[in-house]
């Protein structure tokens, strides 16, 4: 799933390629992708793009005097830039193409989604706050005013485990499964550690790991073409998606805990005092 660093890199890329250009066609291809109908997608046509913004994991294309095109890429969605769009309009079908946006230059982009679970969401709205998920977002962890004091205040009274708290978009916007794994590894903390148990020193360590991990990921992705961002994300991860491989810090084997629809990775030596966490999937198999 694209998270804050990848969406921020896409924002940079689209700012360079869209701003100042006119949208001439918006073509929904998959019925499931469009979550709003008033204003219609055609209301974007003939409008100049004035800015591209990011709200957590949401991309927001702003037009001059017109509506916003707000996109959430979900787990399997992506944006593919095309220097030259095909002349023929796309045909609805079983392929990954969900929506196409064309500019007056002949350039444009496709929104695609792999797999059978269609969660990619596109909203055409007068105000981004009309998008339900966006309206509930917590603060952006890379914002200038997201300091350690604010972070500590958010975690105070949090009774959840750190892994769940970091992924909660209403608490902190933009962090998902991958970067929560990376942040906790950098902080040398167990994913199962309770947020309420953090000491002031541990809160400081976690804050520094959060800011550092996200900032480094954004810098690695900055300036890359949209098509290269997925590969860059994978190369920069230390534990997430690396089950069975050696930890790059200590050499221990990266372990995994699996749930019904997701999993997370961690290093026992770096994060849990050398003790493997209980994997519920394996526990069921051994009964």
C-alpha cells in the first residue's frame, strides 16, 4: 500500500507535471472507482490545475475555480504517468485501469488497481473535507508543528499497542503497515508494547525514529518518476516484507506475526529482547 513517503513523492511529481495545465478529459473506466457523483467528473474538464496537495495518504488535485480530484490509492492502487495517452478511449473490462485523466498536451495519467478487491477511491468534491476518510485524519507527522510535545500528547492515554496506534489514521495521518514496522525497528521497540507504558525517554526515541524514518523515505523517493517509486520503497525497508532474511542491524532473522488479512515483521534481537512474538496463525496450526 502506498503510504506517506510514496504519496508525498507522487505529489511532487504531479505538481511538476500537472500544475498550469488544463484537464480536457476525465474518463472513469471501473464503476467501483468513483465514490461521488455531484459534481460529476466532467466538472473537472476545461479547468486548469493550480496545485497538488497531500492529506495523509490522499492525493488532492486542485483546479482553478472548479472541484478537487481526491484519490486514495488503497492497498493495490497506483498512478501511471503517460507522456502520450492512447488516441482511442479506454474500454471498460477486467483490466487494472480504473480512471484516466488527459491534459491538453496529450499527456496524462492512469489510475490502476491490481487484484480483485477494488478499494481504489476517487472523489470529485467542492471541498476536500467532504471526503469522509480525509475529514477524520489526524495531524501530519512531517508538518512543522508536529513536535515532540504534540506527539506525546497524542499518545497519552492511548491504551493500544504501538503498532495499532501508529497505523490509526485518525491519530496520525499517513503511516501504514510498512512504515510502522520500520519506525518501531528504528526505535528498537516491540510492536506489542503498550503506548501507555512509554517513559518520556522512550517517547523521545519513538518520535525521533518516526520523523527520521519518514523523512529519509521521502528524500529517497524525491525526484523519482512515478513508475520507480514502488521499487524504491522496497529497497529502503529494513524489516517489513523481509521475513526470514537477516536484520541489517544485528544479523538476527526477521520474524513475522500474521493476522487474517495482514502481517507485520520485526527483529527479535533489536525489538523484543530476543524473544519471538506469538504468531496466532502458527498457534492455530500447532493445536
